[in-house]
């Protein structure tokens, strides 16, 4: 299973500011690219923090005529999901809730899993037959994927027109923390500068 990431990053490598909230510092073209990347995915995975900050429904707009809606996978340690969140009220792909540390209660219309992130990735590949899993963040969840050495492709919209700053503002591996157990290396496979000062980049694992 290919695990691909998609992030918008500022010139100083930040994906948002330290107060959280939605990270909308990029353009309409970046949004269009998000839809294109979602169209390649069998499933979209997000951490509960991003789901809430960005009020995501994890769907592809009907006007883009998606052949199918990707499965919607939401990761939590504590397993406490807000029932009023739009993801639970908008039609879309099947919802799978992962709770790694506590048992989440059953939820109508969702599959609930209590297992480690690594076991869940195996389940996604072997039982759900997911070939391309798109992780849209946030940094904390992606840090765990990196520690498991599971990242196959990184899509970035480099928004070099913006500086965010802040020691507490996250990058794609979340807040400043320990080094990874070992550096990981990727090769540049796509580079597309836009007239608006942004650049679409794709890096593929070596
Ligand atoms: N610029 C961009 O492209 C971009 C993309 C994505 C997100 N963001 C920004 O990033 C911020 C949100 O990031 P965040 O730090 O809250 O990260 P996050 O990874 O989305 O959410 C953190 C939460 O996800 C769950 N989680 C994380 N790692 C896990 C793991 N290994 N196993 C199980 N559950 C795990 C935990 O949920 P529980 O608390 O429920 O246990 C954790 O508290 C927002 O401001 C958002 O706008 C920006």
C-alpha cells in the first residue's frame, strides 16, 4: 500500500500557526490540487486534530464526478469523536474510526477499530484492499507514520509567499521534537512553479 501525504507549507516550513485552526494560507490552485490528489486515493486518513481544526468532510465534490468517494479514516488515541462534526453528517466514503489507546464506543454508520496504528495500516491494506492511502495530516499523525517508515510520497504546495514563524508552529512532522530514528530520503519527481508564487512539489521515497 502506498501512503501519500499532501501538505501546504510556508517558506519557513510551517503547516499552520501554533494556535491551530484551519490553515488556509494557499490558493484556489492548491485546493484544486487537493481534489486531484484525493481522486487518486482509495482512502483519506487524518488525525482527529486536523479533522476538527479544518472541519473536514473528507469527500470529493460531486461536481468533479468522482468515480467513487474515498474511504474516510480518522485516527485518535483517546477515541473521543464529536458527534456533531460534519464528517458524520455528510454523505461520502465509509467511515473507519481508529482508537489506539482507549476503546471508542460503537457509532452508527461507522466501523470502530481498537488497535495500533501499524496494525490499522495492515488492516487497511489486507482487509480494506486500499492501494493508495492519502494522509492529509496533521503533523502529529504524520510523525507516527514517519517513525513507522511508511511514507511513500510527499506532495507539497510550497507557499514561499508566506512566513509564519513561531517555535510552537508545526511542520509536517508536527511540533519541534526529537530527531527521527534515522533520516529518510526522497527524490523529487514533480516540480511545478505557479504564477502566484506557489510551487507544487512531489517527492517519492527512494
Ligand atoms: N498546511 C496543511 O496542509 C495542513 C494539513 C493538515 C493539518 N494542518 C494543520 O495542523 C493542525 C492540526 O494538527 P495536530 O497537531 O492537531 O495533528 P493531528 O495529527 O491532525 O491531530 C492530533 C490528534 O490526532 C490523533 N493522533 C495523532 N497521532 C496519532 C497516532 N499515532 N495514533 C492515533 N491517533 C493519533 C490524536 O487524537 P486524540 O486527541 O483524539 O487522541 C491527536 O491528539 C491544524 O491547525 C491544521 O490546520 C495543516
